[in-house]
C-alpha cells in the first residue's frame, strides 16, 4: 500500500505554479508533489517516465495545452487522475476536459476548501482502487496456487476462467523460484520480472514463488531463467534456486509438473550455498553407486593416516554430488549411508566412545554439505583420540580386522588365526581387547549381526538363511545372539525397518 500518492503540477504562470506547491499541506491529505512544468510538452515528457496518480493542469499553456496533454496521455493508456484549472472565459474547455475524464475543474483563483474536498475524494478513489487490485491479486494468487499444487476442482477452474489468466493451449511447465534469504519486496520483484513474458506467477512466501511457463525451446527457457536468476541476485542479494518440472498438456495437469519440479528443487540440499537452475530431465534413477566401496572405506578408516582418510571422504562426496542420474533424495540418503558406515564401524565395535553426539546432530541436518561436515568433525575427533592416547591400532590387529571382514562367513578360531600370524593366541586376544576395547568373540558377533541387519533390510531371505550366510551354522544360536545384541528378534527387526 502506498503511503503517499504522487501529484504533478502544470501552469504557465510561475506565480500560480509556485503558489500551488504551498496552497495546502499536501502530505496531510496523503499526497506529495513529485514534479512540475510550465507547459504541456515538457510536462508530458517527464510524466510518461513516472507513475503519477494525480495531474493538476492549467488549460491554456504554450507548446501543448492541458486538453492536448489529457488527450495524449489517454491515447497512451496512461492511468492517472486529472484536475483542471480554469478561468471563467475557459469554461467551455473545462467542460470538455470533464468529458475527457478529468475528475473536476477548479476556477482560478483556487478555493482552498474546494481543492481539499477534491483531494479527499480522489484519495478515497485511489485507495479503493488499490484495495481492489490487492484483493484481485490475492484471489488470483490463491486460485493459481490451488491449480498448481493439486488436482484442481471444477470450482477452481471456473473461477480461474473469470480472471485475467489467459492460458493458451500450449504445453506448460511449473518453475519453483526460491531465495535462500527472505525479501519483503519479493512479490513486487517477481511481478516486475515476469511482466510482458509468457509467465503467470503465484507467491508462496516472501522467499518462494511458483511460475507457470508456456512451452518454449529448452535453450530459450534456460536463457529466460538465467536472466531471471541473475536479476533476482542483483535485486535481492540472495542466493537463488530455480527448478522446473516437466511440460504437460492442459492446465489441469500442472500439478504433475509441480511435483516433478519439487523433486528437482531438493538440489538445494546438495548445493545450498550456490545459485543454480535445474531443468527437468527424463532419467532413470540409479540404485547403485559403484565408486563407493564401503568395505574399503572401513579399511582406510583403520589406517593411522587420517589426512588421507579425510581426502578419501571428501572425494566420495564430490563424486556423489556430481553423479548423473541421481535424485537429490538419493544423494542425501547415500550421504547418510556414508556417515553411518563410519559411525557404526567405530561405535558398534566399541572401539571409540563419545560418538553418539554426532549421530544426534545428523538427525536435524538437511543438506549434504552439513552431513559431510559432521562426518569430518567426527573423523577429526577420532583422529585426536587415537593420536593423543594409546588407542592406535597396531599392524597385527589391522591384519586381524581385515581377516574378520574377509572371512566372517567361515568358522573363525583365534588359535588358528594366531598361528597364521605367527603370534601367541593368548597374547593376540589380550592385544585385540586392549586396542579395540572388546573381546574377540564379541567383536565377531557384533560384526556378523550387523551384516545380518543389512541382509534383512535388502533381501527377502529367511532369517535362518541369513544366519547361515553371516557365519552362524546353528540358527537357534543366531537368533539368541541377535536378540542379545539388538533387543528383538530378526523378524521383528525386519518389520520395523522395512
């Protein structure tokens, strides 16, 4: 809503023109003088560059009369209000001005009370018009939002047809435009940037809008969106995310385009600190990511060189974010899987204490960058623990851990393993417990049960079959160990986690 409406003054007599500026306290009546001229032509040249709400003009002026000014502005569809100043001998002209749309005419010398009454009437008219526009825009915004967000009702389609939304028969798509930071003038900015373009918009919040775009060449679409993004960055100073859905036939299918745009828009979880444009592409989502070897990751984590570990983890995340064919949700889930692989390896084997705080933090994290940052913080914590205490893993225990990972399906006997490593079995068992904080037998059971969880979640194999696959030849013993460590049976765990 405007706090003040603008006034432009025209009169060829300098004394009258100057007197008009001070004849009433304009601000008290909701107006401010934004310009003046002593002839119609100079006034026209300045007026058309501004949005003037009220023009007060003399009739007889050099270069262009007041009537000619009104006529020219009407021909240009310039929307404003007029008050005409007239002398008695110009009364015929004044009547003509009224017929052309002037609000009123005032006889010189000007009666202050009459001018004030005119200003009050025009102020009410302008305020009502402004409120009508706001109400109309709110209705349009709400109806368009309903059209885009879900299958539209018959009532929504009928009400939309009565508004000035000229949807042609071309295919259309929905674009989601969002600022990272809120902006009070966001609605006004979007309105200005989409004016005179094949776009209809609705505002969802002071940082997010949805835009319906007519079918166009993909390169032209990207150019339009790039221009929109760059102008938004300039005008708001915010990071900008833009995603488009698939093109659809019929306005009643726009919700389909909106849903695909929302899927693309989740890339803000992957790239929260960059401005970007993501256009919809028909792709088949990948379920497997071959370059992430989780078993190899565990081995690297056991290595004492944690700078190499950090480089390896950062490299995985870089590749993950650049992977073609993955949806943002898949990227996030894989990021969490990487985090949990590291967490579980150290936490469930009881090799490191104090990691629960990192798991609690990850629950409230949304972006991939934050997940990576929390994982790196956890690795740095583990590094400091291993470097500042005697908890470093010796080469012989690293070999034993590698052997367990490779042979956990077989019968593992500490005596046989110690013979292969040329070390006393009692000493090996004591060293293992000292460096890992857990008995050899308990570590194996933890490792096998974690493998069983993975198979329960990823396959439809029976629990007894899974027990055999992870190294338990006796199914009753497998059930008992699983319940001891997890608290529930394998079947109950599967029901909860599927």
